[in-house]
């Protein structure tokens, strides 16, 4: 079979220089880009010019694969995954693209010949932070793995002008700074002015009869704006497959409202433009929805509508009639944020493509799949019916009709069970009526999955119990994964080289299960020594960076104990703080015999409106100030807060960690993915039986994992039988003295009230049972210290953690989605052979 080769028409001489992978070609192209795009000579170029030239040089090579992929996908009518996500936490592109093209070394050498340091150029990149945390980063790992696994895919989302805020720490408090990531230009995106769709809001609906006499509905929106596509190529590792990330920017439909202009209302006309553009201005910095935010609903509808219209356009252009839409596309809903897509696809099929309800529903229902990422009741999205009606009147009618038909089905199955009908309804009644987006997502999808085994079981047993009884076959589990290219090869090149050297190949980068081959060498003294040296070097790098960024000196000989993730009470950063205070007190009381020198390192952002989370950040820094400045203790322990934990800074942290803190209350963390990133880099985990920790422990072996705390079931039992945190406070003298020390004002320059909201909450409410798990946690930390003292043993455990982590590659997760949920097969893009010069 011959694959069409779109590049054949290109002049091969030109192509060799512009997209060739040799050092010479890279050098030439870099200088050309520096000159023709940045308008600079080598001698006067700024670091940013150099970065841009390097980025464009790399992009040219990506585009080659991308154009080829697009051609093949188009002509072969390949079944395509559309990943719908309000967030993509991409991280820097350049280093990963070099790795995936296989030209990191060539680029480094080309740089050297030009007197340039590749690492310094990589540092220049400002990352697109178009996400909050786990969910957004998962979407980014999945995009990379989709390409690596050669699955035709489009990622759809929003091109936020301002991503997640930059975090600064001032006087120990988090301060938010705007993330102006586009300020210096974005070399990775390609604007597509011809790919534009209009999106309506508000107005009213009208009934009319069509030519055949059938009753139809037409929506007359009050406001119409445009969405324009910006495309970013996402290349896979070791393959010519490249997929597309298509992000939408909101714009006014025309540059002027001429009516207003002619009547002299110039300001009003311009203002309308500005208003339209606000829709894609800024990412909501909460990792749980904020009730009732109209702009957020507008954002969701905006990107979902553009994406659905684009999919229909693509289908009509390539395959043809919409009857086969669900055979061409599968759309994955990344949580409920894009769940409006169900109603929007219905609307487009019914109203714009004049299909019957039955056929529209059949197509819609076969198109969507939904991933749930949280069980926390406060994080489940609902929209008030009145807001929804005001913004999306036609969609409300459609949601009502979906609900009516659905509830009929429920009543047929469960005769007389009106309580069940009430629970399952897409509309929550009683009080203000609200639309339950999770229920809409389940009803509108043919597959629903959780993100770790425990989570998926809890999804069926609690949140969607009624739905799982009605449609048991609809529920699945796909445990999350992360990409080893970014989180091992790019973040930790020394470790990657050591693994490659030890295993005798680098095939593990593509087939992570093969890191298991390390196990055969786990008793090899040479490997143990090299392994320690690699960790030690990473710790030194981090220490150097932290000194400069946070002004804290860290000793690379000490145990690097790291907790890095969003700040949330359920993640229990305050449990970690209580441990630090306990260590502090023990040292002050001359009882340091059980301790090993430790650096307690934190990283993470708090939602700007989440008072308690921000107070915990302040407490960490307050404790740090006392500890780090007390010569009696600072030889034993240090506390450091990494400012602005993002993907780039995460890449500095994971390689340097000895101990990974995964200490959420069991049953609360859906999966966690940081847990995987740490483990992949040889950190040992101290954790509860929560989320994917359960499976990580199974994989690496119980003896290589520090387990503590209640199980999800025990936590639930305790909660139900009446949890009384003050009993723990009263009965555990050390716990009491740790909390009292906070209240004494020691960490707050004598202010005894500053941390009261936190300590009072712990003693009186403690919704995430910090006090109940305190003792078990301290005991477990003692085991950690003992184990760390036995260096060969610790190193062996570290190697086994890496060797057995293969399952947590996002490639595995994507293959499971492809096989069990999406029913898609890989489509190989043959690299055009003459270009591999
Ligand atoms: C889970 N974010 C992790 C990760 O599956 C899990 C919610 C609302 C609005 C904006 N962002 C969010 C999340 O819900 C989120 O990040 N959830 C996380 O998803 C990937 O590993 O346990 O907490």
C-alpha cells in the first residue's frame, strides 16, 4: 500500500536545510531564523531572540510531521479522538519537542559550535499554564501519549490570554501575579484566521414548520461572538505522528458595530468588542467550580460550541453525511466542564442539520465518553436553571427533553421509585433549581470512567450508584498515567542515561514496562553507587536553585522530603506541618536520636479565594522562618517553600526528592499523578491508601512503600459514627503540644490569633481527619528515618520503585482508553525517508 507523500513536491534541497535533523542543518536553520524571524545577528541577539530562533528551528521540523499526519488522517478517514478539556497545563515545549524529534544532542552540539548553551536557551521559555493542576496536566500528558501511540486525535480547549497566576511569596503569604505568557509571543502556535465559528448567547427560541411540515425550533441569540482557532502541533516520541491541539480565542464578530458607530456611539461599539474578548481572557484559578460564575459558563459553552462545529465541518469535508459522525469521532469529556457539548451537538444536529430527535440522540450518545476526576461534593458542577436559561435558552429546552425521556426510562425500570427519579434527574429540585452537569455527562455518554481503581469503585458505589445500577456496563476504570518523556527523559537526564546504560537500551522510553530490567541489577554495587550519585547531583541542582529563588540553604546530604501539589485541606499539607513541628520540638528537647537530617520542601498554589489553603502556606513559611534561623535545629531540619510550583519548576523538584508525600485522607484524592512522577524519579512514597497510591504500592511492592493511616472505609465509618477531633487533641500529649505551639504565637511574632482559624478548625471540625491520622503518620515517619539511615537499603528500594513503575506511563492509560472506551486503532505515519539526513 502506498501512503501519499505530500512532501514529494517540496524541493528536496530546500527541505534538507529547513527540516533536516543533522547538526549542520540545525545550525544553518537556527541562524536563518535568528536573522529572518527575529531580525538579529548572533552578536546582538538577546537570550529571548536565541530562544525564539531555537523554537522556530524546532517547529519547522514538527510541522513537517504534522502536515504529513494531517494529510494521512484526512485521506484515510481515520477514526479520531477529540479530547475536550477546559484546561491544558502544557509546560515548556522546546525540550520535549527536541526529545521527541530525537535531536537533543544534535541541538546541543549545534549550539556549542555557535558558542551557545542549550540549557540556558531552554530556561528562557515561558510555559503556557493553561490549567490549574492534575486535571489540566493529565490532558497534556494524554495529548503527548496519543501522538506517541499513533492515535489520530485533536485536543480542543481555550486559548486563555492569562493562564494560571504566577505565585510569589511575600512575607510568607501567597501573592498572585498575572501570567502574561503571550507577552513575548508564542512560537508554537499557528493562528488559523479561516477557522472561525460564531457562538451565540441569550435571546429566545422560536418554533416554525419546515418544508415537510415538521415542527422545528430556531434560536435567536441576543449576542454573537466569534471563536478563532490557534493550533499547536503535538509530536509523539519516536514516531512521525503529530496531533493537533486546537485552542479557541474569543473575538467580536466584526471589528465594528456600524450601527452604533453611525449613531455616534463609538465607545459603545468598541466596548462590545472588548466584552466579546473577555470570554477567553483568563483561566479560572480554582480547582473546584465557583458557584454561579456566569463568565465561566460562557467560557464552557464558547469552546464546546466552536469544537462541535469544527468536528461537524471536518466530517462534512472528509467523510460526508452526518449519520456516520459517531463512527468518525469519539469525544472525551475531561470532567464536566465540557459537558454542555452533549446539548450543543444535539442542537446542531436538530436545529442546524434538521435531523430527528431519535437520530440526533443516537449520534450524540454514541459520540461522548466522560471522565470523572472528583468525588468531593463541593467540586461537582451545577448551574442554576435561571442563569442557564438566560444564557442558553435553547440548550435548556434540550436538557429538559433529554431529562424527560431519560426519567421515563428510569420510571419504567424502577416502577414507583420516585426518590430514585428525584436523585437521578438532570435537574436538582428543592431550593433553587440547578442543572447537574455530572448527570448530564453520564446520561449523554456511552462510557464513564474514574481515574484510579479505588476511585472508580467509589464512583459506582457512591456518586453514580443509581446510574451504575441502571447501566452497569457503562462504567469503567482507567488509572491515570504520566508521560515518561517529560518527567524522566527531560526532567532527569542523568537518571535516564543511567537507566539506558544499565538496561543496555533506551527502548524503555517508549515501553516503560521495560524499566523492569533494572531489577536484574539491583544488587550490583556499581549501580547503587551510580544511582546515589545521580540523586545527589539532582539534589545539588535543586539546592542551588532554591538558594537563589527562596533564599534557603539546603544540604544535599539531608533527606529531601517533598510535598508538591495544589493546596487543599483534603491533601493535608497541615499534617506535614504538624510533623515538622514535632521534629522541631524533639530537637529542642534533646530527643533527636530518631531523626535524620531532613529538608522539608513544599510547592503548590492555593486558589486565590481559598482562605484556609492560603493560611496553611503562611504557616509553612512561618514555621520555616523559625526553624531555619535557629542554629540549634537548622543542622537537623530546614523548611523550604518553592515559589510558583508549575510544570517547569516541578521538573526541578521530582528528580531531587527522596521522599514523596501523598498523604490525603483516603477516599478523597481521585488518583493523583504527582505520586507517579516522584516514584518514576526514584523517590519513595509515604502515603495513605488513596487514589493511585493503592496501585503504586501494589506495583512497587508493599515493602518499598511507607503506608500509614485509615482506609477509605475506616474514614467513612469514623465519620458516620461521629468524629470528635478534640478527643485526639486531649488524649495525645504531643499532638496537643504541637497545636498549642502554633497558638502560642511562636511562629507568628507573638500573634496568638493569626493561625487560630486553622487550629480551631482542626480541633473542632477537622473535616479531613488530620488529627485521627497524626499518630500513625509520625510512627511511619520514624520508619522512614530508620530506613534512610540504611543507605544501601534505601537505594535498593529507590531502584525498585523506578523498575516497577512502568504501568504508570500515560501510554498505557491511552492504550486502555483506545481499546476499551474509544475503539480506535493506531494509524502509522511513515516518515518521508529522504528527509532523515
Ligand atoms: C484530581 N481540577 C486528582 C487529577 O485525574 C487527579 C476542577 C474544577 C475546575 C478546575 N479544575 C479542576 C480538578 O478537579 C482536578 O485537577 N482533579 C484532579 O484530577 C487527574 O489525579 O486526584 O484531584
